[in-house]
């Protein structure tokens, strides 16, 4: 798959990533994220808005980065537990400079 991102890796199987049916049915939906930039300058999500609902990040369960070897683009993934009671997978696309809600696996 030249020019595409590799398979997503996660310590916990993606099948455990679930959310409300409208969220789970979306694929890479652009979202608005409130993030905190720590001492290293990397943003960490604190909350996000999907539709009209603001979901607070209660816990970051996992995080990882993927690089597209063809374009050298980079995505930073976060598997989080939200205030809505669900686990979500968010990522920041450094090329697009935008946050996305990744489709549940």
C-alpha cells in the first residue's frame, strides 16, 4: 500500500473500541478538540465535540504515532475513555493540522 498509513497498532484489540451507534458508524470524522500542550509541546486531547455533544477525556488508555513512509506524514493516535462512558479513538493528522474521530474497529 504505497502512500497510505500502515495498519493501526494498539495494545488492546480495536474490537474493544466502541461508542454510540452514530459515532461508531463514522469513518475518520473531523472533530473539534480542546487539547493541552505539555512541556514537550505535544498536544494531548482534553475534550472533543461531536455533533452537539461535548465529551470530556476522562482517561488516556493508549497512545501511539504512525508515519506514512511514502509522504512522511505523521498521525498521533489516542485511545481514550470519554465522559459519555465509551472508549473512542482520536487522532491528530500533522499534515492536515486537524483532529479526527477514527472509526471504531
